[in-house]
């Protein structure tokens, strides 16, 4: 039987693989017309990366501000997160950022999916706005809580 493969290994060049993976994408659209899965591509818009990073940065700021406020006498009203505040705060921050990261990745993967006639992606903008309001509120509280 005759070997049909090329003798040159196409995956040998790392730079070529990076170039083709980033600029000559092949998985932008579904390969088959009958593919109706929510995730059939390997490319997502850069806007979702930016929004995801901003959400995670604001989530980290929220965790830091929450720990600072609690150190100054505030109380965590979320019972799930309050249970994690018993130690040094590392578990609280880790769980908070970790759960948010998993949720953000999940929403980015499903960003093109339509539910009830609406795309899922804009939910990320709503979450970003909610975190921005929350961080502003915590900064307001931090400024107005009397120090002991």
C-alpha cells in the first residue's frame, strides 16, 4: 500500500500554527449545515474576552473591597459567602473569583446561543454593569463607614 502522507510534518512550525490559528481561522462557522449545537466553532469575538476580563477584574476588586469593609465592621449579607469568611479571607476570594470565572467562561461559550429569541451574550454586559455598580457602592461604603 502506498503512503499518501507528506514527508514534511505540518505541525512542526510553532509560529505557523499560531499564525494560522489566529489569522487564518477555520472554525468560525459550523462545518455542516445541520450542526445546530450552541458550540460548533473554535473562535469567539474579542469583545467577549474583553468583557470577561473586565468582569473578573471587577470581581477581584469586589472581593478585596468586601474583605476591607468586613475588617472595618461591615457584615456579609450573602449567607453562602459569609460562611467562607471565617478564615483569612483567601477561601472567600478564591471561591468568589473562581465561581465567577466558571460562569463567565460558560456564558462566553454559549454567547451565540439564542434563548427565548434573545442571544445569551448580552448577559455578560448586564453582569459587567452589575459588578461596576457593586464596586462603586462598596467604594461609597468604604468612604462613609466611620473608622474605629
